[in-house]
């Protein structure tokens, strides 16, 4: 018989991460924790403390152990120390097999909040940047919905599990039936759109993927991959018509100047809402009438091609993100409210789609239009050779602005 392995180990083929694994006496259940390193020397240093922590965090509750009579009792000898300090042997009679209630002995794993922090750290390590506050708010809302909508199911013939141990509250316990109940609750009780449901599921799925890839929960199975939550309809975003633009133009005349200015910027530049609301006056070149779109205050554009400088109409003024009291951009909520009064199907992003429609109506160059919107345009060869000048981009944009002005009269 080979000697017992002691020390850090690699548990999964293809993974260089080292783990500590402890087997609990009594039920012989294994507990594993990642040492969060691929260096063996570092793993050896972290291993003793990790083993001690596993032993302290996972004690065996003797009240949950049930002895089963699989065979007749046997007698064996165990060494004991007498009062005189001498070692002697004593006979012990009993059963060698012990069973436990597995679900009752399950220890609490990572909470959703801890899992989110692991995901943040992984993202920071991979990209060198922190996730945005908006992402944090969205994932917090998704976790809140999970706890509200998914019931905690107790095992049959067992005492109900503590609330903090249930599937909805512990990402490692999440199962496909939980995800299905989550999607159903979002649709029927929260009345969320198909797009919002997909976003919530994708956020939580990403967190679970990080738990697996970082080695925190190497054996976790992502239940979102076993459920079809991609319910987004093609063409779900409404593209404004000429009649919509006519009504927008009429509404702008009666609207608060902040709202009117913000909507005109969205309509005439096709910028994403976050691209506009993060712009400050220093991003605007008043001499050349152009605005720079790039990272600012922890926010960064959606893609690398979204970093760009685009021309604007000469009468445009950059309000900046100064807040309501100081006359800055109107909030996304306010913009959505104003557009819904024109047409309930309109949104801020609809104006981006409308800009593309106007570009086709004006006969603007397709590649120039895509570059203006921050999309990846043309073939690899066309992106490698030549350069798009500010003059050429303004020439094509002016064609679009002329169509916009005509529609909004």
C-alpha cells in the first residue's frame, strides 16, 4: 500500500492551480479549498493554514450521524493510555459503518456577495480595470430577485435547511430548477422584458463561471448553461419612423432646455446614452466642433472601436455631467420619460438606430457611418490601409444631419 499523500495537490487535469483537501473523520467527506496559486513553493507555505481552516470550519455534528447495522457487530482493539502513563490495549465492540445525512451536513459555501468579489478580482486581473458601479448595481438587483423569487426547498424527511444554506442564497447550490423558477418569476411577477431577463441571467452566469475558473469551486456546474435563458427577440429595439421624428421635433420646442439639448445630441450624433452622459466640456473641441469619446472617471466605452472623435453640428454645446442644479445633461430616466410621451416604444438607444436609418436615407458612405457610430467597419485590409480624415467624416455626417433636420421640422 502506498503512503498517504500529504501536501497541496492539483485536482483537475489541465489546471495548474494548487488545492488543499481535507477528509473529515467520521463521514469521510472531503473538503477542498483553492490555494489561489500555481507556484508549488507558495502552495506549500499556504497549505498548513488552509488545512487548519478547513478542519475548524467543517466540524462533524454528532447529532446528525446515524449508525446503520449493515452487518453483525465486531470487536477490535484500540491503544489507550492508563493512569500510570503506560500504553495498553482495550477491546471495543461496535459497528464499523457510519452514514450521515448528506444534505444536513453540507457546510455553508460562498455567499453571492463573496462570489461577486471573486468575479471582480478575476476581471481586474484579466483586464487591469475594475467593473463599473453600474455593473455592481445590476448584479446586486439580480441577486435580490434570486432570493425573492426562488423558494428554498428542504430535503424530504429532513429538517428544513437554514435560510442561509439554501440554493438561492449559495451560488454553489444553484440548480437548473432554481434558474427556471428565477426566469419564470422575472417574467410573471417582476414583469421584466426578455432583454432584461437575459441580462440578469448572464450576469449571474458570469459570476458562477469565475468561481469555477479561479478554482474557488472547481466542481461547480453552471446551471445557467443547462437552461435556455436567451429569450431576446431579434429586432427588439424600436427604430423611429419619420413620423416619430416629426413628433420629437415638435416636442423639443416645448421641452425643458436640458432635456431638449440632450435628446438633440442623441439624435444627431447617434451616441450611446452612457457615451453622452459621461462627456464633460473638456471633451469637446469648440474650434473644430468635435467631441472625443473615451474612458472617463472609471467608465470606458463598450468596445475598442467605440473610442473615437466625431464631428458635431456647429451650434451644439456640451453641457457636461454637472448635475441638474448646474444645468448638466438630463438623466437617462428623464430622457426615457420624455421619449415615451412621444411614442411608448421609443428609447434613447432607438435614436442610435434612427441615425443609421437617416444615414441610409442620405446616401452616406456605409463605412464612414459605421466608424461614426463606433462600430467595426469594413474588411481587415480596408482598416489597415489609408486613414479616415476628420473632413471626410464631417462631410458624410452633414448628409445625415440634413435628413434629421428635414424629419424634425
